[in-house]
């Protein structure tokens, strides 16, 4: 027997080689689990079989299995490509068939038998997902998580509509707002749950040690007033400008293109239909037309682009001949937000303090006098960087290489601006993927926020989880709040966190439930955009082997949530999210529409795919080929 295949894959010799290799793999898997008994004993009883299965999977994947997979496929056997949730059971099933092909029996010793069989593996993941994220919506196993905007604290209808359209988890980002605001969001959710009869988990995301750029000195105090024009440059809507008394300014009652403070006595002399003349900051003559005068201020309109600075003189030109022309000066205006313009080859100084930074300076002939300077929010991090390491700003829009490390500053050479010239602003993220930063995942703010989180949240997300010690620290802090402890979700957003994921999972599995979020924003910058697809795939595999639910996050249907229209690429991305147990949407004016849209995508995908396994439902396209007629 054994001559049913051709070439290199034919004969008993081939079966023997495959059998020998697979038995060696199995021996390694069993040995690794036996060696890790002390670690397995720390795992919660819910995860004992799952932790063992994870160790089996890690052992399996330490080899290049591709040649073995081809040989197994040629024999018509499982190529181990769907082994994640039941690794040892899959290997044993293949070994049993191989022994049958050789005409001999094979018996597994009871102490080495698979703890997690085929049915049990999928069941464990389902149970752990329900324990963490709550019951699934009928006909949609993948949950939907939504990040709350600040207005959710004052808008019950928004929360009600999100829940009605399919939100399963409300996410509150502790990096924004405060405890009273968070509490109002939660109260709105409780009211909506009671009204709709639906369940929804409360997820609170600790801010973590996000490294950001420091402040930049403000720019000039100048206001640009610009009317709307069509494609031919014709004005279709004049700019609306609100004039208010500088002594007691009032905000514009409606959206305005600009608000200018002026002397109160001059303001009272304006009448509808009159004109205000000025020479703007570019020495251009401009005219404002008074369209409405109220008790708090005055509306004027401009049909040409105008630049106004403090001290710009406004000439009131009354319509009546017996009224005198009078003038007034524009009062104090806010200085514009400044930015540092960076091009390839530019030098940027990263200072070890939070003193105000500034753009590059030039002399009157345009020659460089001093490079741009900016600080960072966690200066002590710069002690750990080395020359030659990469640095990225603003979610990867600007990249550079560290050229020199000095006592008070780090010198960076810009190597990658996404555009020819990129603008770096204050409070933008900094990533140092090559540097060993020794940063704790929890800040003093996070520790303070935990008192609220422990009382109100079902889940706490640990931002920038990088090591087992980070997980243990959060577990220790939560232990101070008694028996009511939210489940922990590890946010994987750094290269170090990705590399330490198996170890961190075993630590997180000491609790009854845990999860993992693929935070693709920082993760893409840290690991390289070109590697993101590969990295997120590996995270999905590892977590499925551990029977730990995954949250697919960052920029899912972002255009739809923010602009109201999805891009084609993000629809495909959202559909790929079905391989996780939860998909997260971020805030935006159209987020309710995005929830409804995502709900439909996930329901349809459920009929086609479960994790990596294609579900072969009846295919309509298979019926479309016309019959041939003789």
C-alpha cells in the first residue's frame, strides 16, 4: 500500500519520513507543557487547557512547517493550517491516519492525551468571549465596540441610537474628559439598556505613557477671513464675521468665519446696510457690509479674502450724510497655532524638557540660523535612545534617524516626510521602535483613574502593555479594590508588546477572563506599515491558540464615521475584522451610521467565514452558468 501518490510523495518511505517528523514535533509539544507546569498552575482554572494549548502551538510554530504541510497535503491529510484552537488534537488525528496508512495501530498514553479536542477548542473561545464581551447579538457573533465622544455625556439620544443600531461595548478613553463626564456617559448607557432591553459592556481605556511632542511657541495673531467660492473662483457664500465689544466680548450666536473685538462705542454706531472699510495685513483694500445689528454684537459679510491683525483700522462709512465717518482698531486676537515645517534632510532638535519649542529660524537672506526645536512629554525616555535608532512623529507621517545624543538634547535627521514638506505640531505622538525605553505601562494618572474604573467598568484596557510586569502591576492595583475587578484587555501597540505577547497572555490568564486589542495605529509605526498585516495575523493566531478574544481596532470605517462615506478599502478591512471577536469603531459625526453599516457587514461575513475557515454555504454564483443545449 502507499503507492497512490506520485514522485517524491509516493511510497511507505515517504509516509515514514512524515510520521517520524510529526512524532518528533508531538514529543516536543508534550515536553514543553511538562516543563511549564509551575507556570500553568498560576493560570485560572478557566484557562488551564487553553494555556497548555498555547504552549503546544508555540512549540509547533518554532519550526518551518511548510515542507511538512506540502507532504501532508499530498497524502490528502490535514496540513495543520487550522490547528490553532486544538493543536495536539489536530496532530494526533493526523498521526492516527498516518499509522493506519502504515498498517499499524497507535495508542496515546493517557497522561499525554489532548486536553482540548476539536469541539472543545471552539467552545472555549466562545465561552471566554461571552465572559469578556457579553452575549452575542443574534446572527452576529462578532461584537461591536464604540469609542464615546465627549458629547455622549450630554446627549442621551446618541448613546440610545448607538445601542439600538448594534453597539455591544461602550468604550471610554480615560485620556480624555474626566470622571464626572465618564459617569454621565455610563448613566446614559444604563438608561438606554433599560429602555431597549439590550446588554452592553463598559470598557475603560487607561491613557498610559503616551510619548508626545511638547508645546510650540504660538504663531502670529492673524485672522484669515475667506468666502466660499465655486470651481471658477466665484463667491457663492460671503464670509460671516462677528464684531463684538472688546470690553465684554460675546461669542457669536451662530457659526462664524471669524470673530473680531472692537471698541463698544464704535460698535453701537453701526447700522444694517452700512459699510466698513479697511486695509488688511497685505495692504489690500477691503470692505465689510453690515447685515445685522444685535444687542450683543454685529454681523458683517466679506466677499474677498481678508487678513486681519490686532490694530487693523476699521473705517465706518455711514449711509447718512449728516453722520461722520469714524474709525476704530481691532483689539487683541488669539495667536495662531504654530507648526514646524520639516523636509527630508532637515535637522530637528528634540529637547529633554518641555520648554516651548520653535520652528527653524533664518536670517534676512534666508540662510539657516538655528534648527527647529521641540520637547517631549516624557523627557526621561530620551536617556534610553542611541544614535542610529529610528524615530517617528504623528502616526508615522514624519520619520527620522537619531544622529547624536547629548546631555540636554537629541539631534534628529529627518529622512521621511510623507509629503515634500510636513508640518509637526504640538501634542503629536512620538514612536521610538528601535529603543528600549523601560517605560512602565501605568502612569500616576492611570493609578488615580483606577478608583473610578474599578467601580464602573466591566473591562479595563492596559495601554502600551509591553511586559509581564506591566500586567502584574495592573493586577496588583486592581487587587486593592476588592472582589469587583474588571477584566483586563492588553493593548498591543508596540514592537516590544508584540514580541512579549505569549508571556503577557499567560500572566493575564490568571484572571477568569482577559482579551487582546490590536491597536493598529501605533503598532503600524512601531513594526513598520509593510509588516502590519503580518503582525496582526500572528496576533490573531496566538490569541486563538490561547482561546483569548481579540478586538480589531484603529481606523475601522473611519471615513464613514467622520465623513459619512466609506472608502472601498475600509469596507474590505472591516470585513477582515470578522476574524476577530470584536471590532472597534472610533468617534465621528456619522458614527451611528457606521455602527449600522458594520453590523450589516459582520452579519453577511458570518455566513462565509469563521476565523481562517471558509464556510461553504450555498453559492448563488454557482447557479448562474447556463445549461448547454444540444
